[in-house]
């Protein structure tokens, strides 16, 4: 199925984590608002969604929720609905299920608020454009944006998946020859979580279920992937961004 005829116009952004490893910075602000090269972390992802034609996003909030809500209300490029997790953190899966209930049934981008990329080639399809073109709901439950370890900054070195020549993903085990890191962007249909529990659960359950059914696929992204999990990762991230801007 060619997705290009039906652009994906809605998204869920997972932004409710506590960012404990980024303390002391996150003692005074939520992790998604930590500035990286002068721009709040979450805005890299929101901008990528707006660039690909998304018009409505749901963002979940918990830590410093009032500050998050104020920032999201002022973000100019998308209509944003807040999924309020002040009362209880729902983990990645529970947060996603609750957020999807605030969107229309249909295809959706899912993004992590604290992972982003830079260095896409000017004038060429963006990573999210490419992921939309790659996604085939006849064969796939989820399409994940992935990145080779050597194009990551701030990552802990964990290899998440093995990418086969036909694009299928499986869990990485030591010694396999094409490991990739999950880059924090998914395309899926909202109905995938219809049978999910209403309380907190980890989205990895659905990754593993899709792997068992041969329906988890991955696409290698363009550019450099950045995660800022610790204070030490912040200057590294800003150095990579500065290097890209200098080369632009």
C-alpha cells in the first residue's frame, strides 16, 4: 500500500518521563524543555512532525506538567492536545494507549520527546517522509526509524535490534552483523493498541509481539541521531549540532 496518497496528519509524542539521569538539570525543568543548542529538546521532534504535514499532536505530561502545558500551548506549528499524566505515570505503552484515545482512528506517528536527529539532506525527503513511504500496513504492524550505532551521540551503546536485508527487525543478540538502535519514531495504526491494558505497561511488549508475527520493520535514517540522557551528553550533542551547522 502506498502511503503517499494519504499523508499522516496526527502524532503522539511521549514526553512524560522524569529524566532522572539528567539531574540536576531536571530538578528545575522537565527533560523535554532542556535546551540543546538553544532549542528545547521536544521542539526538534515537533518541528519534524510539522515539516512532514502533521497538523495535530497529543503530548503526554507529568514532570513539571504546568511548564510543559505552557510551552505546548505556545508552540506555533501544530494543534496540540495534552494527555495529562499528573496523577500516575503510564510508562511508554500505557501513555501511548491513553494518548491515542485523543486522536482519530487511523495511522499515526509516535515520537519520543527526548530523541531527535539532525543532518537530513536539504531538498530530499525527511526521515519521517521516508518512514511514511516505507510503511506498508499490509505487511507491518509498526515501522520504526532506526540508526546504526556509529551515527549516535549520547547513546549508551545498547544495540536494540537486528535489521535483516528485507527490513524486518528482530531483537539483537551478540555477534549479529547488522545491529541498529531504535531512533524514537514509529508509524502504526491506532487500532494496534485496542486490546492493550488501560494501566501502565511497556511498549516493548508490542515490539516483541510484532517480531513474533514477522510484522516489525525498520528503516535506517539519514543524518546524526542524538539523545541527551545525562548532563555529560549535553555538550557532546551541542558540538555535533555546531559541526553540522558549520558544514551546512
